[in-house]
C-alpha cells in the first residue's frame, strides 16, 4: 500500500494523457518500459507472451498510441493498417469523428444518469434499436459488454418461458461470464471451471439444422424443457464460419414448432459487419431475442444491448421492473456513442461497404490460397468477416507475424489458433485494402519458402 506513490504516478500519467504532442523518442522508450513492466507485474504477464503475431515477430513490446480511420500508430511512430478491427469493435475505425463529437458533447453535460429521473438517451437508443432490428423486436436492455448481453438474453428466455435448457453450437463463442461460458462450444475455457450453468445445455454441430431439429424433438420426447436456442448467425471466433443457407430458416421453423425462443448472438456479426445490417438478414430470419455489442459504441464507448419483443420482455417489466439491472448499463455517454454510431451506419450504408469490400478482399485472399495450397486450407466468411484457415497453427502464427513485421495487424482466433481472421473497419479505403493485400502476398510467400 502506498498512497503517495499512487498519487504522483497517476498525476504523471494524467499529464501524458493530456499532452497534445506525439511522444519524443526518450519519452516513447520510457512509456514502452512502463507498459511492459506494468503488464508483467500488475496486469497479466501471460498476455505479453501470448499475443501471437506480435510475439512471433519478435516485437512484443509494441505499444499502441493513437489511431484514425483504419490506421493506428505505435508510440515509436510506426504505422499499422488495422485488419483486426478490435475483433469487431471498430467497425467505424479508430476515433470516428461523428462519434467522438457526440461523446465529447455529452460528457460535458451528463455522462452518467442520476438513477432516479428519466434519462432521455436510454429511451432514444431503445427506440432506434426497435427501428433497426428485424421483426417486431421492440424493447432493449443495455450493458457494456457482449457477455452481459448474452447473460441478459439467457435470463430473459428463462423468465419468459419458465424453462431452463438451451441448445447451442460446437465452437460457439458467447463470452466468458458464467452463463455465457456455459453456452460456449469449446473445452479450453469451460473445462477448468468445472460445474457451470445448472440447467441442461446441449451442443450441436453449427450449421446442422437436422441436428437442432433432432435435439428439440428428443428434449420434447423425454420431457426436458428448452428455453432457447442460441447461435451466432455466422460463427466469429471459430473462424468466420458461414452456415448452409437452410440452417437459420429451418431453426426458426423448428423453434416455433416446439415453443422455444430463438436467440441470435449478433455481438460480432451485427451492425453491418457481414454485408447486411444483421447476420440473420442474410436468411430473412427474425429471432425472438437479439444481442448486440462491440461496435455499437462506434469504437469509442463500450455498450451492449439485448433486444426482444414486448411479449417476451413483459416479465422484465412486471411485477418487478428491476428484475435484471446494472448501475452503469445504458449510461448517457455510452448511449450518445451508440446513437451517433447508428446514425453513421445508416447514413453511410456501411453494410453495403462491407459487402462490396468484403467480396473483393475475399476473392483476392482466395486467389492467394490457391497459389499457396501448402499454406492455406481454405478461406471462409461473408462481408468483412473473413477467416483464413491454415494447415497448422504454426503456419497461422508465422503469416500473422510476417504481416505484423510489414505493418498489418491481424490476430489468431481464441477458439481456433489455426485460423486468422481479417476483420478491418468497414470504413477501410480501397488503397488500404490493396496495400494490405500486397503485404499479405509478401508474407505468405516468405512463409511458403520457410516450409
Ligand atoms: N458473442 C460473440 C459472438 C462474440 O464474438 C463475443 C466476443 O468476442 C462475445 C459474445 C462476448 O463479448 P465481450 O467480449 O464484449 O464480452
């Protein structure tokens, strides 16, 4: 415990936060040392070693400093093309001016609600979500992270149906708090935790509509009550896995048949990423509950939402309207960012940009995969959610590392180390796409020679 040290260290960093000039070399080196030490001693030493591309490139001490559009700069002044897009949190790129302006205006007036009066922006965002989501989804509940939105979806489904089982997908990723983790489709993060959600959770292969139908039928026959079926429209962390076209429509029909709620986790696919505003729009399916997060705050503020119909939301309003709450969820600052984000996405029709740019990018990466079949297994995805699947995790690391050396940032996925996603901001320019592709071709060529 040392209050004096904490006081002077925080003052020192406040000066750095507020400084307008770019750090000179001496200051930059000091910042790198401090960042390294602080991560190693007080945050998570493993992170320093685990960041794949950066570690393999031998430059794991890179410290980011500022960003604009699809480019960011590290503290030494090196520039990177962002092909990672914060794992889907930066659809609008770094520091989108319209979102930043809205947030600055709001922060000066009232960033947090009183908690007693009615705060206008929460209602505005609820209305906007009703306007832009499919079907008759109408009521929203807000938090900060994707996993909180999934937790809320689980609770809402249980509350409404009075049932407790869920059907989810192998390799699914829905977040890491206990409820969401229970719905995850990979052992790595589940197994060390032992007993998870108390109700039944059944995992079926993603994209296999027959397996979902069969599981629903079995549960019905043996008297296990299913509250919801939860899927990502296109699996993100698993490596941009697109299901067959019959999957979502058949799952919609089957869930209706058995009176089970259909929950779409649009945390990564939502808001234009895959070339439609929502992932489920590719198949014209309206889910009963839809979870949004990541880019909802425009890459400026964390905010997540779960949106559902009036009928399903009723038990969240009566008899106890505080059935599920969080103090800072839907705060005015986060809502101002989300309102600006929705405005920009609709105004600039960013899903169309994702569709066109994604088709171009995927075709070029496909060409590269055909040229280097010894490196690539396949390329998957839709819009600007593209998965490069390599034959081995080592090959994936190496390609990511060579790309990093050439100033393009990507990352391996958490659930599939063999897969490296390309997920740039939707506002990425044609030049940045082409420049990234040149560097990718270079990187893959070098890795192929190493084999
Ligand atoms: N759902 C999906 C589909 C995700 O991709 C993620 C995160 O990657 C989450 C939920 C969890 O979101 P968060 O990390 O904000 O808790």
